[in-house]
């Protein structure tokens, strides 16, 4: 985006943006501290990201992304810009899905959409490990429908490790989460942290910039509720939210959504969230200014 194309109204509301960023970064800073990521390490990371984004902004505009231009856009001193750009080849590998997560997501998507794998309520039904008779739905058959090279036992072990599946007394496999969201496995959950929060923030940024059709980004929030009410609303939100997720998944699985050869490939992410916590205490009031003495 060139300087002239950047919406001017955003620059007129820096205090509001800073206040929002301070709040949204708080959970990230807490996570970084608990993970042993110090401020200097995070600072270097952010500085490098400023350089990367500025390079993309310069490449999209009329001017070349020179060191001087990148320094002007970011406020990072030119000598650091040059060093960071020289070190670009040694930066971390591109953000990618952990091994096994892609297959797991595809299996969960089919389990959530194909009629043979759903119960009377449209929810994923328990599956026997192996078919009771030829052609009957089974977990092994579901895995084999996607890949003949991966053993179903390996997939099941990974599902059990991540808390995505469980096995009942009859030996049937249950999909614990209707969407493939691991409850165990730091690398897997970290992947969804980066993907989901990025896409949510990108949608909000798109809407703030006003550059095109607004993307859905809605919420309903209340304060002064009881914990019991929040627990009840959590169950309600999860139940109805899963209906929306499943409908989008079924639309894709029905076919016709894949880009044709030679067409540009797009990606999408539709999610939901629910957060509950004790109400934050209001900040302490500033002390009253001393009264001026009578003249």
C-alpha cells in the first residue's frame, strides 16, 4: 500500500489504536513471559516484523523498498534496517502446520460432513475401529478414504494424544471435538494461536482500513453476570456456534469450492470464540488536585 493510499483517518486516531493494542497485547505478553520469551527477544521479533511489513508496503507502492524508505516507514534506524534485511535469509522458517495436523483436520472435516458418519442429530457418531461388514462406516475406512499410506492406528494414537478422540467400552472411536482443535500438544495449539488470532486481527484491520467489503466480525458481550450464567451461556454458544461451523464445513465438502486449474487460490477461516473471566477492577481514581489557595 502506497503512502497516498493509506487511509488518513487511521492516523488521526492513534491514541485509540494504541489503547486497543495495549489491551490486545496483554495476553500475548503474559504468554511470552510464561514461555520464557524475554522482552529483548520479543522486541527483536517485532522489529523484524516491522521491516518485513514495510518491505511489502514499499513493494506495493510506487517507490522501491530501499533501506531509507523502510527506515522512514518504521522509525527503525537505517543501520538496523540494513542488518535485519541482510539477516532475512536466516530468520525462522515460514509458519506452517505441524506434521499430522493437516491429516487430522481433513479427517475431522469428513467426519463432520459425510452422512454415513453422522448420527440423527447431524453430529459425528462413534465409529468402530473396523467395519462390522464390508462397506460399513468405520474409523479405519475413514482414514483409508484419505490416504492409503498412513495406518489408521497411527492416526488414532495421535488423536488420543491430542485429546481429539476417545475410545469407549465397546471399542468405538468418538470424535471429542466436532472441529479439529487439539486439547493437548503445545505445538499444535501454538499453530492455531498464530493462525486464528492472525486471521481475526486481519479481518478487523481490513474493516478499520475500509478497503473493500467489510468482513464479518461481530460479538455480544455483557458485564455484571454471575459465574453460573456465564457457564450456561458458554454451553449455549458452543452448541449454536458448532452449527455454524458445521454448515460452512458441509458447504465445502459438498464440492464445487475448489479453485480450478489456473485460477487464483484463496483461503478462508471462519471461527468462533467465547471468553469468560472475573470482571476487571476499574483503575484507581487519580487523586484530586490540591485546591489553589485563595488569592
